[in-house]
C-alpha cells in the first residue's frame, strides 16, 4: 500500500470533515455501504482502509469517485490509486477547500454559470467519465464536452434521475 495514497486519502477525510462512504456493489439490488467507513474512527485509519480497498489487483482499471461538499458547493475528486493521481473537478474552479490538495490535478472541466447547479455538474462529470471508460482524465477534460452545460443538458440529467428513482 502506497504511503502517499494513504496521506492523500487522510487529507481528503480531514478536508471533508464527515464520514466517507464507499459502495461495495455496483448493482442497486444488494447494494452495500461499507460499514467500516461509517463508524467513528481516526482519519488515518479510514484512509488506510480505503487505500487497502483501492489497491486490490481486481480494481486496477478503476477510478474512485469522491464527491464532496464545501458549504453549499459540490466538487468531485476522482482517485486513480494505481497511478497515484487525484483529479479535482470543480464546476466553479475555485480550488480545493483550504488548499489541502496541492498534489491534485485540477482538470479544466465545464464551468457552471450560476451558484446553484454544482451538484448537477458533479453528476454529469461522473457520467461522462463512465461514458468515456477511462481512468485518466485529460487536464483539458474531454474534447467532446462543452465549456459549460446548457439547461437542456441539466434537464436531461434531472430526467434520468427521475426515471431512476421511479424505477426503485
């Protein structure tokens, strides 16, 4: 297990100042929340546990999404543990909270034009990363993505969420 990854994850836990949850199953049925990450414990202990989960060989071609909220604003950290890279996708491009993530790659992703759509932007980022099936995020993001999302794109995401919730 890489000590740098543990340190980065520990910094993420401290900056987030709340419990981090990791799903252990991608399917809705049988979806589990890893209870080890929900129990009160030291940040370093959580970071070690997360690093151990991420370092399993069967997860070599995976990235880990870590959406976080700073006040009323959402941003997304994308962790690629095999290459020891953490990408920050911030729809306002205001940087990480308290500059705790100096070693992050700040991707130039689509920028929100108001103060209320950051959650939708973070959801779109996750969807686009999954759609591109990549574990490396270009610094200038994906060439086929707009510089900002229009209302139709945001409404499309809202509709997807409504359909998903209705299907439960």
